[in-house]
C-alpha cells in the first residue's frame, strides 16, 4: 500500500480538478470527501477548507490540532493561553 502525505493528496486532487469539473466542485465544497475519493483520509485533528480565488485558483487552508484535549503539565509550561494550533495556506491556479 502506498502512503500519501496531505500535500501529495492535495496535489493529486488539484490535478484531477483541472480536468474534471464535477470533481473540482466536490474539492471546493468538501475537501475531506474529495481527498477520500483520492484514497486519502484526513486525521481527525486536521481540517482543510478550500475557496475559489479571484483568478479561478483554489486556496486551501489547513488547520492542525483542532480537537480539544487536555494539555500535559509540560505542555502547559510551554504555552500561555491554551493549546497552540498551526495553519498553513496553499494556493494553486488553473491556467
């Protein structure tokens, strides 16, 4: 079995969306479903949203660590004000 990273799964989904308008609509409205159709399941701590840009590209917003959990004492020592979450944004264009 081949294991894909999230970035590889998004790249495969974008490539398919470039030639399949129905799949592109799924990708924009439900990224998790589009990725499932590509054979990739998002971890429950990851959320990916997509929006169509003014130039007809797609911008992905990837949020990590969205599940509530209790921090350990060591983690509490390293933060002020709660759990840290990271966000990455990728934009791809269709030409």
